[in-house]
C-alpha cells in the first residue's frame, strides 16, 4: 500500500516507512517526517516588494510545482537559456530523503521539487551585489546559482554544470 501526497507531486512513499519515520523522527530534520512535511511554504511578498522598490530586477520565479527546471524558463525570453551550478546551494535534508525513498534521479528531483530554492531572482550583472546585500540584510539566504546565457529555442533551456 502507498500514500500519495499532493504536496510531494505524486511521489509514492511506502506507508510503513512513513509510519516509522513519523514516530521516531529523522535526525537530519530535527523533527518527525510529518512535522517536516507540514512546514508551511514561505511567502515572499514582503521580500519581493522591498527588492523591486529600488533594485533592478529582470524577473522573479517562485519555485513551486514544476521544480526549478519548469519554473525558471517561464520568465526568460525563448532565445535565452539558464546555466545553473549544481552545488551552489545547500539542498535541505528532506529532498535527499525523498530522492532516496522515491528512487528519483537528479533530473527528476530538479523538475519536480524546489530543492530548497523558493524564489529565483534574475538581475543584471551589475546589480548582483546589491541584490545579495539587500537579501542578506533581510536575513534571507541568498546565493548566485547561475546565469542567463544565449541559446537556441529548440535546445534544452536549462543546463546544469558542476
């Protein structure tokens, strides 16, 4: 028997595994699986409003269902691609847990989940430092994860690099 959680984009997790994890907790989370999965989503309204007030922002992508690869391409021209550095941010433990439990590969994880990236902000090169300083000043974890590059419409628009 399996439990299907809509918040997990249809990842199937064995019921027994869930029951054990809920009762015993998972050390990497510091709480039970149930508590981790019920953690409310972040709301970025105040953060975004404070940024767009006086910083040059070219695009914003809230990374939800569809993960990173499907959400980021919605905010850039078709003639552009995104080059993302795979190890440029810390992926929370819940995603490793889901990857192993669901037997998912990296591509599926990035297509389905946000992997700890709740919002992507596209800024011009000369504005990167200002945006990082502003976000860090608001106690947000902000890192550069990639860049917009020239590409062809028919190619894979999200590319991953080490």
